[in-house]
C-alpha cells in the first residue's frame, strides 16, 4: 500500500466524512472505491446532471460513462473485487 496526500476544501472534507460514516465506510475506503472503479471501467465515473441537461464537457465529451442505474457500478465493483 502507498500513501497519497490531497488538498481539499475543509467543508467538503467534513461533509464527505459525515456521509461516508453514515454509509459505514471511511474516506480512504471511499476514495479507493472510486479509483478502483475508474480503473476497472477505464473512465471517470461520476454522477452528472440528468440527460438532456446542457452540460459543457469540453475534452471529456464521449469519454465519460454514466450508469442509468446507480447500483450498476457498485455491482461491477463487487465483481472486480
């Protein structure tokens, strides 16, 4: 295992820690889940506004994968583990 240091807004960090605590995981686990899922899917998997919303993606156009079902990426992650 290796250590990674990141800078983030203090309010975002606190809110994220509270959210993850409610979900029964810590910040490190959540970040590892996100990174593993991104590597597994070979893309950046984030939740964006609903389809049809006007969002400018610039160079990310066509490179971002969005699941129709929120649980779908989690099921893929479970299979990956």
